[in-house]
C-alpha cells in the first residue's frame, strides 16, 4: 500500500479483506503517506504457497485444516502468478512476500505476493 500511495500516486483503494487481523489496515498505510487517498486500479495479492524448503508450513496448514475454519488452500507460486494474467505486473513480479520491495532484509516466507495494474 505504501508503494502504491507514495510512489504511484494512487489515492483510492478497494480492500477485499481476509478477515485476519494485521498491524495496519490498508487505508491507514496509504493515508500515512497520502492523506487524500481514496482510489485504486491495482491488484495486490498475497497467498500462502507450497515451499519445498519449508515442510513445517505444510504441517501447520494440515493441522489448521483438520482443526480450524476456514480451510486454507496452498498454491504453487505459478498458480499465484496466474491471478495476474492480463494485467501489467509490477517489478519484482510474483515473489516471496519478504522479497517484494522490502524496507529491510527479511527471511524467506511461504507466502508469495505481487502487484499489478490494469
């Protein structure tokens, strides 16, 4: 959100939430750098992925799906990338969330993210 508001000049956002609590809401992040923020024509997506180097994530997802709701669906990075078909994908593309324009170095995670514009 910060990137879109600060560097792309986006001022309007539609947030279709996940229902999960997070540190900041979409509008709070955007309005911190651009108080007049209201509109967007970008797709921002993050999704948990299967990760061959992180079998503990698969175990955690399996445990959750046996005991919790809603059920979680892991996808491959390629499957996540297909959500952006027909859109202009911004650099660095669909990558680990920790590698998408990080403010500081972070360890790899089993979630991939991307931002694209219509």
